[in-house]
C-alpha cells in the first residue's frame, strides 16, 4: 500500500515549531509511516518502525549526493555503509571505548568546576547557561581530547555551528540561504586546513590524546589515511559538541520546568545517570536522522522504493505510548525500556559513553551547585537547526553558586581505583 500525505514536514521546518515541536511530532508519528508528497521523503515516527529501519540491511546511511540534507555531506563514518563503515568504525572506535573515555572523567569534572567558578565569580545572580556552561564544556573536553590548543577553541564553535547544517534534513526545497551555504563551505575548508597541520604535528611528535590514538590505530596492517583522519576529526568535533551541549541544556530546562525532579536529583545525586537517559528520551538533542532505501521493502504496509529517502523521527519514537509508559511525563526515575536518542544498529552513537559521562557530571553539578535557580522564560530562544535541537539562549537567575557542594577531586581517584 502507498500512503501519501502532504501534512507536517513544512511545519516542522518552520522556526515557529522550534519551541515545542512535540504536538506536531505526535501527529506525524501517529500518521506514519507515510510518504510526504512534497518532498518524496518516507516519514517514520513509531518506535517499532524506527527500530526496524535502523537495523534493516535494506536501508543504508550513504546519503552522499542524495540531496536529503540541506548541504551535501562528506564521506565520513556517519555516511558510509559496510564494509567501509565497519572498517572505519573499528579503527575510530578504539578511542571511544569505555575504559579510554573513563580516563577523561577528571578532566570533565575539572572543566565543570572551572566554569562554575567563573559563574560564581561573576557575582551576577544570573547567567546564560548556553555561553557560560553548556557550550564551553563539551568544546573544551573534545578539543582537549583531540589535542586542539586552548586558544583555538573559540573558532571551533563558529565552524561547528555551520557544519551542524550538514545533518539537517532538507524538509522544504531551497530552505537554506546562500550566506549559510557559504559559511558551511568556509568552515569545512578551514577545518581541513587546521586538522592537516595538527595531524602533521602529531605524526612528528605523538601525545597522549585521541588524535595521536587515531593516527596510531591499526588493525591487520590497516590504518586511517590522511583524508579519513581529517573527516573523522571534523565529525567527532561536531558530533561531540552541539549534541552534548544540547543534552545539558535540554536537561537544565527539563529540571527547571519540573522542580520536583530537580529536588529529587539534588537529594539523590546518584540519579544523574538516569536523568541523562530521561533527557535523551524526553527532549532528544538529535531529533531526527535520515536513511536511504537500498532495496525496495515494505514497512508496516507502506511500500518503500529503492533510493527513497527516509526521515526517522527519533524524538517522536521516544514518546511513543506503544513503547513508553506515560511518555509525555518527565520522570528521572523511570526505568522503562531504552530510548533511541543515540539511534540503534550499526551507526549507534560512537560517543555515547563520553556524552553520558559529560551529561551526568554536568547535570549533577547543576542540581547541587545552584541555589534557587529560576528560568527566565522570556530569554529562552532556540537554534535554527531542525535535527539538532537545543536553545542558543537560556538565562537563569540564582541566589548563589555553591562550589563546596561539588565532589572533591579525590572522589574521582577513589572511583577510578574502585573501577580498576
Ligand atoms: C548527547 C549527545 C549525543 C547525541 C544525542 C548523539 C546522537 C547520535 C546519533 C542519533 C547518531 C546516529 C546518527 C545516524 O545514524 O545518522 C550518532 C552517531 C555518531 N555520534 Fe553521537 N551523539 C552525541 C554525542 C556524541 C559524542 C560526544 C561523540 C564523539 C565525541 C559522538 C560521535 C558520534 C559519531 C562518530 C557518530 C557516527 C557513528 C557511525 O556512523 O557509526 N556523538 N550520534
């Protein structure tokens, strides 16, 4: 059966939907799967259908030249299928194994403390959590991991903002301005130039960072070549930056809007990991991803043709009542089956361990350190991207920042010792 609807996708692209896309996502999920008549995109919103597509060998991730994103993508991990994907993932994955990521815990805790110290020192009683906390944290961490020097961190934020458009689906033809297109091209060229130089330096003198590990990663005589290294670095920086910042911001917002949950986290800081899972489900930083049908197949009675693009509404699937009990409720103690915030199948987020660690440390510190935090609703403003959802302004007021409530550095060492 072929179901074609004209509803929804253009409205999803409308900036007016950014503040609360969930009523629309619900409509789309309940109507799905269907083919959007304007774009030809197959819209998939139910949890079970998303999972089927993510794990199906008939569906691929190679979107190069498919015109499904606002700007063309590059042949990185995210856009390749087996066997190229398997090979790259095995090599790049070495730097993101849980034991390797755990070594960065003290650094993440130290950055959180630095940022909160600056906020406390400003003595302002109010702060923009985007620029003072959520963005600098993952940027400093991923730049440190890649070995990018401190003085270069800020330029990366600007470039990463433009590169984020490369994962935004083209919901309405011709949506992008030439100014943004030019920004993306410039950012790409600057990234390539920057990493070529950094890679050459690390080849001459390796250090204890992820870039040196990627250069050294080897299996059966196989290594990442120069171009693969550069594209992997760009992907890591972008994938590990906007998304994690948005996880923290969507979490801060969820907690501020649900004071009972904030109180719970303050009283029981060990709930921080569960709080992260709930944010990834309730207000997913990656709202949707795309795929391409490699062969014809039938999805829940809908005929999908070879070559047809698919839009998987992960954020809608995460609130599917067929899978999650009382899905519209934000509840950091919920222990129900997992979300699709990191997708599933062969492209499951490579940085999930790092993202979970950063998110938990940040949300725990937020709950513990801020006395009487209050959201300034009028300040809340969202980024223009559709796929990567999060605010670009979120001001809150507070009475004080209690640095003595944060875990002491020694706690990390004890924990590491316990883990070893
Ligand atoms: C809360 C934060 C994050 C979220 C919500 C998130 C979400 C996702 C999602 C949904 C995918 C699947 C994309 C697709 O299949 O099209 C993905 C893939 C990926 N993520 Fe993340 N991510 C986060 C943080 C990170 C971090 C910190 C890193 C690394 C530093 C990272 C690196 C990657 C990479 C390399 C891929 C591609 C994996 C592959 O194609 O095999 N992500 N992420």
